[in-house]
């Protein structure tokens, strides 16, 4: 089975390494394997999960709390809310 480094995963998915490491902390079932030197190795199942998470977080409006967390992580400020629209 193919294995990908965190840099290769970024190229395949567009998700930055620091976001991938953050997801490891907050999503218990998302834990890529590590080699002898501690480098993360992702398999195709991991890539599929990352792509699904990317869709849910960045595209799907059913998860506004995820949008809030990602916006804060990226920009260090609260996600703008548009009440009254």
C-alpha cells in the first residue's frame, strides 16, 4: 500500500501540515502511522479521510462550528457572523 509523507499529503489535498497535525489532536480516530524516526506516513484511507474533512469543513454549511474553529486557527480571530441575513 502506498505511503505518503506530510508534504506529499499537502500537495495531494491542499491542506497545510500544521492543520493536519491539529486534526490529529482533535480527531481521535485520525492518527497516521509514524516511521522509526517519527515522521508521519499517510495511506490512501488517510488521504480519503482528509479530503472528506476538507469538504465538510470548508464547503459544507452544516458544520458552522467547524468553520469557526478553522477560521480562528487560520486568522487568529473570531469567525464573522452575519446575523439578520
